[in-house]
């Protein structure tokens, strides 16, 4: 039996008590027992969150709780947790998901067998009541399937954070966070790609919960879009502002983050090319004809649906506006 210690890092803030209990229970019931669960609460205003966390800390010594005195934000909270970790292997965790009991075991076996620096796994998507919405998140979200090293780990994230296991070496290169860090999971994938590379498990090893208060990841696109239109209106100028915001605050900022951490000259060059590309397309008013640059920088296997959407958004904004107006 593999007895390596695995640290699980869980950030909380005003978490739903039922979701939180279900998640922590699923962590404690893992078939791989040698785990430490580091939980940092980001100054929740809901008192029951702290009560639930202290309850679990008292009943299982594998649970270590930190209560932040003031709100430091999502990224800083995960940076804090990474600094507490001492294990050779680390996994990120969301408060509202449910891990299958072999997630840690299978992830650990895979990362050791392949000598990878990061492994990510597939999942099911569930609703607030635990009903399954989709059974293959990789296919549903066109997640890039990376084995070894790939440019896709620079231009895209390698699995959502709660699907990842990383090595201590990746963690040590991640912290302290630099000012351009926009997402810990994207950063972990980029660094892992520069080290020993990446691998994945296609098995669905956890349930990824979708609900109305989701904030991060691909979960909240329609919520953000609805709020944007409610605030600014539903016309072409509004859409262009939304498109520019989306490109600059996700794609462009991610490329800048990767450049900031890049140690490989080829990766630095690709980051520069991505930055120049995103800066160019963010200014497009009606159409951009530089399609070849898109395929060179962002094309890859298993990404057909995602690529079609991005090409329309990046290069044919007048068509993308129709979808914006309808949704």
C-alpha cells in the first residue's frame, strides 16, 4: 500500500454548511488514509462555517484549521495554504464538491507511475441536490488532454484546480505568488509543464457541483453575462466591452502570468506571442482575418467545440454578438 503523505488544501468563505460537511466527509473517507487536510477560512461572516470546521478539527487530527482575521481573497487564501503544506504531493479542493473515495489513491498512483509533475482527473457535474448533470466533464468542457509536455499548458489550463495533484517541486516554484497570478490551477499546470510534464486520468473521480452561488471557473459564464447585460445594456457597444473584458481578464492576464514564471526560453517566446495576439484581437471591432495565428497558438486535439466558439468570439465578434444578445 502506498503510504505517501498527501496534503489536501481547502479554501472556504461563507460556505454552504451541507455542501461543506459532505465534502469534508468525502475527504476523510478516502481509501488513501495518509492525508492532511489544511482548511483556511477567509474571514467568513457566516458563524456556522467556523463552527463546522472546528467540529471536524476536534474529531479528526488530520484536519488542520486556519481562520483568517480579515478577508484576503481567493488566490491569497490558496497561496497561504500552499505555504502550510509540507507533503511531497498536494491536492486542491473546493468546499462544495464531493470526492469519490478513491480519488486520492488513483491520483497518487498515476503521478508516481508516470513521474509527472501534475495529474488531473475527470469528473461528473452535479446540481445543488446532487443530481448528475453530465458524466464526462472533459468532453462537456473540451478540456485539453495533455500527456507529457504541450503548448496547451501555456495557452490553456490543465484541468480545474480541484481535479489536480501536484508535486512539492511545483508548489515551491509557485510560491510566493507574483503579482500577475490570476489562477492557481493554471499556474500549477504551466510550472508542471516546464518540469516533468503532465498526465491525466479519464475516470470520473469526483462530483463537481454547479449552483447559483458559484464564482469561479466555467461554472459562472452565464451568470456573469446576465449581470453584465443587466448593468450595461444589451447592444453591440456593450458586447464589445464585455468581449474586451473577457479577453483581457482571462486569456491575456493568463499569458502575462505564464511569462512572469517562465524559465524556458521557448515558453517565454510563446507567451510573448500570446500576449501580442490577445492585445491585437481585444481591439477588433467587427472582424479579424489573422486566423492562422489562432491555430498556431491555441489549436489542439480534443478542442473542436471550444475552438469554434473562440474563433467566433476572437475573430468574428459581429457574429458572436448574436449569441450575446440572445443569451
